[in-house]
C-alpha cells in the first residue's frame, strides 16, 4: 500500500519575472534579444567539477556557465567583429567533407 504523502508546491514564476531576472543578469544592454541555445564539447573533469559546484551551491549548469562568461568578458577588452562578418548569414549544416 502506498503511503499518503502531501507535497507543498511553490508557484511557478511569472514570465515577466523571468525576463526581469535575465535582463538584470545580462551584461550587454545593447542586445536585448531572446537567449540562444548553445552546444559545445567540454572536458569530462571540468564538467564533473561544475556539477559538484552546482550541487553544493544550488546552481544549475546554465547559471554557472553564464556567470563564468560574464566575469570573463567583464575583465577582457573585446573588439567587435567587422560588419561584413557580423551580418553574414549562416545557412544549414557544414558538409560532411568539411567536418573532421
């Protein structure tokens, strides 16, 4: 027989609250577009450190990566890409012959 468990659920955040938090955490005020999904390879040992840190600090991997990128770019001098490169449209996947 299953035990009767009572759970208290916290209300979900309102979309405007999420957007306010995102804008407050964003270091670039000139680009207020929606977040972009990113996929990349990462060293296994570094990933494990990030998971351990996130567990003990109560942070998600996304929060850790965004904070690290923000701190890194705050202390770096960044030159913008040339307009020709910035406005270049990327269409489709790379051909298999170019992928190593």
